[in-house]
């Protein structure tokens, strides 16, 4: 029989928890993607004006990559305290930090006003953004995973994942609207600030909703059990993760390679490639990403539901193989210069990306024991982002500059897909694991080093 922790929660409670996670992640991804789009469109002119256009774009993407460098530190800090103090408290803090940094970017003087101090301040604020996002993802998906119905965990946990396309949709939509109604000179002068300042309003809404939800019952259960064994010192979550879950951390990192790299090539680098190599207008490229992001949002829950039926690994492997195989057609379609072809390229790319991204939340949550889950999922996801998403637009832009061809970029994404196929291929299927067993560990040991047997959801077959 199901324990109280694993029994499905009341539908209205679960929907409120999903909404809180989704709105919070949407706002944080809006902030993060807004920077990426602005880096491709205007930051090269406003903060690096002494460089030629493509070099300026490279420098702009370099500050973009700095945000990824801070994400592992955020994962370590937020993961540690999230496993000790709870998911909810840390999620509120991450939202405030991300929103505050984004609002401040909207007020930032440009290079023309304060000189080299402008890109320095921009980089500092980008670091704050990255630090906050490093702690946001793990907490948001765990809050839903640990509240949700175990038999539909893939579906429910995929909803916070839709915060990425929703944030992309919102950021691209605002930028697209502004570029449509403003002249280039007006947008470059002051219009670009509006989306960043809008973040302040969005954060207040997200904070109000996020404060209304309860802490994860699975975490409360784990904390109560930890309190009963206070006589025995409990190791730091990071130490436990590296001791008992190092294999799962490596698998999570490998799984992120194709997912992360393909996403930023499709949504961020495309704004550079389409407007320079394919001679497509900025407005046309933004519109294509906008429509494709809406499709991406819609398919993620469907992929998540499919992972509940056939497993996390088959869906993930399908997405990784598909993303790699799509790269050559992707650039060929963009090179045609047709809006329809451009839209098809981005939409199919994001649908295939969704097959990796949707099951990822449940997949990573199910790898780790409760008292180290925030740390394990965050470390695996965010450390990979330094090698994957962080340099992806930078590497793609450098390859385009060096070879004046999309072929090396396609091979770069295909190589990442091979790494992901290997990582997920050697992983164990996790969809039948019971998150309520605080001692459960895929490696057979609980966080304090004592032996334990991993539980499964009621009626599940052996793994």
C-alpha cells in the first residue's frame, strides 16, 4: 500500500504547486533568455562598441556564458541548504535574486555613458543571474516531483520544464513586439530596457504565488527521520552525493550535453546565424523562435506523459538521436531564407529537444535519495551547463566566423548527441522508483552511508 507521502495529493493542491513552480521557472527563464536574446541583438553595440560586429557578438556571448559559470556554485549552495532547510525557502530566494539582477540590467548605463565600467557591471549582474538559476531548477522540479502522484510523475514534473519555453516565449514575444513598433534607433536607445524592467512586476506575481504553497511532504518526512537520529552526525549533502551517487551525477551531466547544446544553438545562436549568414531579418528570426517556443511548450507535457508509459530512457534517447540527426536539415532550411522553412527548422528542433527535456525532471529526481536530492539533481544539471549551454552560442559563432559554414556547427551538436546517447544508454530506468523512501539509493546506500534497499512504487515491477 502507498505510504501517505506517496499517495496522490488532492488535485487542487497539486495544481497549485505545479502553478507555483511553473510561474516561478517561467519568470526566471524569462530573465535568463531575455539576456541571451539581447546579447545577440543589441548588447554588442551598447556594451562593446569598439569591436567589429561579429567580434562584438562574441564578446556579448562571452558575458552570456559567464552566467553559466555561476550556475554550479548556485547549485552547490542552494542544493546544500535546500536539502537541509527545505525546497520552498530556497526557491523564494532564487526568484528574488534573479528578478533583482534582471531589473538592475534594465537600469544599467551603457558604454557610451560610463565606459568600460558598463560591461563590468553587466558581467556582475549576469553572475548573479546564473547563481540564482543554478539553484532554481532543482528546487522547482523537486517540489512537484515530491508532491505529485508517483504513477504520473513524468507528466507532472514536466510542467516546471515548460517554464523554459514559456520564458523564451515571453522574452521573445516582448522583444518581437518592441522591435515591430519601435525604430532600430529607439530600440537601441531605450526600448531594450523595457523587458528587463518588466521583470520587477513579474517577480512580485511569482513571489506571491510561490509563498502560498507548502513544503514538500517527502522532504518533511526525511527531515523528521533525520531529527530522530541527531546523535549520529549527518554528512554534508555534497559529500554524500559524491560518495554514493557519483555515477548518477556523471550520467546526469552526460544526459544534459545534447539537450543543453542543441537548445542554445536553436534558440540563441539562430538569431546570429539567420541574420548574418542567411540574410534573414531580425524580426523574422524572432517570430520563428516565438511560434516554435509555443509548440515546444505544448509538447513537453506530452513527452512527460509518454515517459510515464514507456520509461524515461526511451523518450530521452529518441530526443537525443533526433536532435543530432536534425542538425544538417536544420541549417539547410534556414539557408533557404524562407520564413516557412525557418519556422519548420526551429519547431522540429524544439520538439525533439522536448523529448529530452520533458522526462529530465523526473529522471534526475528519481536518481537521488531525498536528503541529497536537491544537491544531486542540481549539481548534475548545472555542472554540465558549464561545458554545454554556456559555450554553445560562443563556439557556434566562432565556428561560423572561422569556417563561414554551418557544417562544423552541425558536427558539434552531433558530437554532443553521441555523448548523451552513451550516458542515457548506460543509465538504469528510474520511473518505478518511490521518492518517499528517504533511504532509497540507486547505489544501495542511504545518505549517511548505511545500507538500504531502494523502494518502488506500489505494483511496480523490479528494475
